[in-house]
C-alpha cells in the first residue's frame, strides 16, 4: 500500500478547495502499483450534457498530483475503482465539484472469483484491471435467473472458475446497480486479456455453454454501439 499527499496551505479564500483536493487525493491514491482492494467499489461518472471531458479530469488530477491509474474512461463515461470505505466521501465531494454529472455507485460485487481463495494459487505481484459495463434485460424474471446462476456458479458450474484460474485471472468481480452491470477482470500486469481469455475454454466446453446462456440475459447500455453488449473502459494511466 502507498499513499500520496499534497501539502495544503489553508486560508479563508482557498480552504474549501484545498480540503477537497486533500480528501480526494488521499481517497483515490491507495495501492498505487496494483489497485487491489479487500472491499472494492466502483463509482461511475456520466456527462449527460457533454460539458465535461477526459482532458478536464486529467488536468485536474495532474494539478493536484492525483495518480490517474484508478480512473477509467469510455466516451462520456468515467469510472473510479476504489475501496468501499472511501465511496461516500468521494461521491459527496464529486457531487459538489461537478453537480451536472450523473454519478452511480456500485458498492460491492455480488460475484467474486479470487484465484488465491478458490485455487490456493499465489497471486502475481502486480495486476491490471479491465473494467467493462453492460445492462441486464428489463425482464425482472430473467434478472433473477441471472443472479441465481451466479449465486450457485461455484457449486453447479465449477468449470467456470477453473477456466478463470487456467487463464491466470487473478480476480473477477461483477457489480450491479439496477439493470447496469460492472465487470472487473484482474490479470497480471503486462498481460493481455485478448491473449488470456481464450484459455478459459481450452478443453473446457462448459465455459462456452455458460457464455451462451449469459448472453441471453445481457444487452448493451443505452449509448453502446449497436450490436455491442460489453463496452470496455480504458485506463487513463
């Protein structure tokens, strides 16, 4: 773990701004090289009227020595991958600083594959996180079926977690808020998901069966390209 901080010079004119800078800096900059959290959460920022931009966020982070490695972006969507203990304070600060943004919190994952926990494999020293988002179908019956599949997956579909382990996924998390899903796949730093993902189904056809079933419950978010289910956020690092 590591924490960066900036010295604050407070006076009557800049106290509120500097307080914001200090809190946001401390909250965002933890686990600087790996971004692993015992209780991870995701905060999504959506600019619905296009008054915000990646450049604004990067500029703000650089001015305040905030490492952007925990921030990801897709079009007018940004995510902050952080620890649950930080979420409420971060959201409060962001709502005050950028009131026009739509902010959604994915507080804790409902599905958590962890290679060390489930297969007793020593984790790699450094990870990279791939973050994606999609929607569940509007049908609440299908939503419940989807959740039940994941609740019982380790018992009824053990081949899936075996495939994740074989592909060297360090962790795989799924979050939900309403219909929207967030997926976080953690892989060894320097590896490629395109390279590793096919290994999940090598001599393991049940993974393909699982993926086929899951695709019947998912669709793209409202502004995803036509025919696209999962959109991928890019790290600002």
